[in-house]
C-alpha cells in the first residue's frame, strides 16, 4: 500500500536568510519512492511503509535536512542542523536505517519535532494529517 507525505514549507523569519531546497533523496526500502513539486508543496510518494525521504535546505548561513517517512505504518520526522557541506541528504537518509546513528529517531515515530540550530534558526516539522495513507506536514523555518 503506497503512502504520500505532502510538505508545505514556511519561512517566518527572513532575517535568518532564505532556505532553498538543494537536494531531495528517497530511501530504497518499500519499493522506494519519488519527490514531486506542485503549487509550492513538496510531495514524497512511497511504495509502502518502511521508507523515507530527506530534503536538504541551504541558506547563506547554514545547511539543514528535514526527514519524513513511514515506519510500521506510522509517520515520523526529524530535523538535522549544523551540517557540513559534505553531509548531504544522500549521506543522512541511510543513517535512519540498519542500526544507523539516527535509527532511534525513526523508531520514535514522532508527529512533530522542533529544534533550534547553533546559529539560532528554529526549524519545526509538524504533521497536520497524521493518519492514513495521504499524510501532510508543515515545515517552518523561524
């Protein structure tokens, strides 16, 4: 059974710089998936439960990844700040699997997560549709 997660991205504090999407990945489990863009939203479509996607955002000051996915038929999310240029979404996405250093986050199956980066940017992911196969979440940079 396939799943989709539609993300709306909001930037509420332009003084912190504008964050652009510079990379999109999908993990290969559950028949993988694809990212698409329409009407200002990003949609991750996955072949089933057990996979995820990562968006890497860049501003003038920092790199941040936002991960979303479905694990054991429930949504999950994470944000990673303080990234070095070589820490791409392609590097980060597999870390949520196979006992990787971020696998515990996937296991938590969080419906929302918020963190403030070392330079003071607050990033929040909050699912607004938390059940079913067509999930929705907001990503807020503040």
